[in-house]
């Protein structure tokens, strides 16, 4: 009896010749995802804002955004994360979602709110108060959501076709 078939009187599935279509089904073609998403949460500390900027820059490079798109997105991340850290909740989160033609950047702060920060006499006016103006200037849309659990700001940035699934 040839080795590629099993006798019909034995229990169990019959063997199939290794060269048949049943033994080697056609490979599935992989459809690239229509969007990519990443989320990071860190303690809400001003010293960690740079970490979120570097994480975003690296990820957006891997998602093949242009240098200008990546730089604009990293600026938005930095401004929103600085606000989340400054307003002192226990954690800050960054969520990046890349879809067709748009990058959604959401930054939120969580936990118990800190007491409001009083402006300090040494605060440089060139360093404070312009963040959301920059975010609005770079974004096609900015939404704010605030509840008892924290504040989320979503900024949408128009981007050319990117390929998050290429790597």
C-alpha cells in the first residue's frame, strides 16, 4: 500500500497526499488594516512629557508619516501632554490612531484633580498659555471632553496616506 493513503478499515481521518490542494491550502492574502492605534500611560509629571514626545516621534516614523506631519504631531503631543502634566492628575495617557487621511491624537489626564496652579511671577509669558492656540492652528479639529474622571483633548491632524502595516 502506498504511504500517502490509509486503509479504509482503520478508524480516523484518511491521509491526504502531501502534494494535493487539501494538504497545502492556498495562502491567505493579508488585507492591510485600515487604521493603526497605540496607547501609552505615564505618571502625570512634567519631566515625562519628553518621553511621550519621543515615543510619538518614533511610532509616527514607523507609521511612515512625512517629517512635516510627524513634527506637527509631536508638537501637538508635547503641548497636550504638558497641559495634562501641569494640571496634575495622577496619570496622563496618549492615544494615537492613524486612519485614512487623518491622525487622531488624544491626550488625557486621570485621577483626582490637583489644586489649580496659580501663575507664578517667574512664569515666562512666552512659555505659558500658547499651547492650545498652537494645537488649534495645526489641527483640522480639536475636541475637549471633561468629566469627574479627567479631561481628554482630541486633536485631528490631516496626513497623506501612511502605511502603518508596512513594517
